[in-house]
């Protein structure tokens, strides 16, 4: 079953108040075949670690500072898109506004269920904004390639994305899921190349954690942020270095603690944990809290093994989830530069 259909089953079970159905559907989404039966207690507090319903501040700063020649702001509502386009034009940028289209968040909602109420805005000093929009209307590999290069992404990262877009993994799970897993299964990734944070200096998934061009772009953008807002940059650096337990692109938990290991296997001991909480997908966080988050909120250590995910408190196991094949969960354990 494709991941889009699994998400739709989960959302439908939540809408009709079917708690057992929610648990089964969440297990299907998260690649968990068995887990604890005692799911009492609240999940961790939520934080919008990654959200697409408002312009990324880091891209606005980079655009204004000249660290990026062009920037794309996606999945805005009509009022926000009109306000952003007007503001950027007043600052001397050329803008293109497109929509409405259906917001799918890769596969968190199926295309049919997403509706048509989202807009994107592309802005640049030169003619790049128009060229990006024209390239994205071409749904071929060449169109994706032109759009990525126009947006300033490194050619190697663009080619990797174009190849993944037509892979069996992308057909099953969506191209963004496929790109994320390919990144995390490769060499250790520096914190500047964070794949799942609105404050990340890169708005794309690099081809791998050693990509010098992606790192150069990330450093340039982060330097622009630090020059405008040193305190904010320090806060962002702390967020980008925190370990994440990732089940899917929009289902993950961020830990205040230290981790060791690889993306596929590792252990984190922590003092606190927050859940990713996209305010446009409240049903997703609610289901994750029941299935996994409640145990993580009570635990102080979590480990990912080849066939299981387990949470402990003071050396006592609180919950153990058996994993499906192929393995879905990954760690984000950022490397130092």
C-alpha cells in the first residue's frame, strides 16, 4: 500500500473517533508491527519544528542580504501569499504568485484529499522568479532540473533529487521521504544541513552529508542570519543540533540530550522531549502521541535497534515496539562540521 493511502486511513480513523483504528493505521504509517498496549498518559508538548504555512524567515533574510538570488515560499494561504508578494515587491523584488493548488505535504494527505487552497510565491532581484515558475510548470525531469538549478541548489543535489523522483521508493513513499532516507543512510550529516527544521539554512535535501557545495550554501545563508540576528542564530544553532527520532517527515520528536550511533541505530539519553506539531495537521500529532509519544514523555532513554525501538526510564524498559521491514525509523544525530 502506498504511504498516501496509509495517511488517509489514519486521518479517517481519527475523524470517526476509532482509537483502535488509529493505532493500527499509525503502525502502518510508522513501520511498527507491534507495541505496548498500555498507552495511558499524555504525549510530549508540541512545537512546530517544521511548518510550511508561513514564509521561512531564514529565506527572507538570505534573499534580502543577497545570500540567495531567488527564494520560493510554498503552501501559504491566499491572504498570506498576497501580503508576502506585496511586501517583497515594495522592497524591490520581482515576484511570481501561483495557485491555488492542493497541499499534500509530500504524502501526509493524498492529492485528492488536499483541496486547492494553497499558494506559492517566488521572489528575486532579477528574472529568476519568472524562470522558476516556468520551469516548475514542466513536470518532466528536465523541468525539475531547471527549477532546482535556478533556485541555487548545487547541481549534484539537483541530479540526486531528479533520480530519486523516478525511483520505486518515491513511487511508494513520495520523493521527499525517499530523499530524506537516502541522506540519513549515508555519511554523517553536519547540523547545518538539517533536513527537518524551518530554521535550517538549506531548504532542500542535500545529495549527501559530505556535499561541499551544499555546506558552502548553508554557511553563507547562516552567516547572513547571524549578521542580522546573532541571538536568534544562536537559538537556531541549538535547535539544529538536537537529536531527532524520525518516523516520517512530519512525525518526529526532538530531544534535549545527547546521542550516539548512526541514523539507522543509536541511543539518546535525554532530559526532555518535544513532538513535531504542524498546526495544519493536528490529527497526526494526536495519533503519534497515543502510539509512541506518551511513552517517550515518561522515559529518559530511547534506542533504535535493527528490529525494535525501545524506551527506558532509569534502566527499566517502559515500551518496546517491533519494527517492520524495511525499517522506517531513523535518527538525526548531527555531526560537527
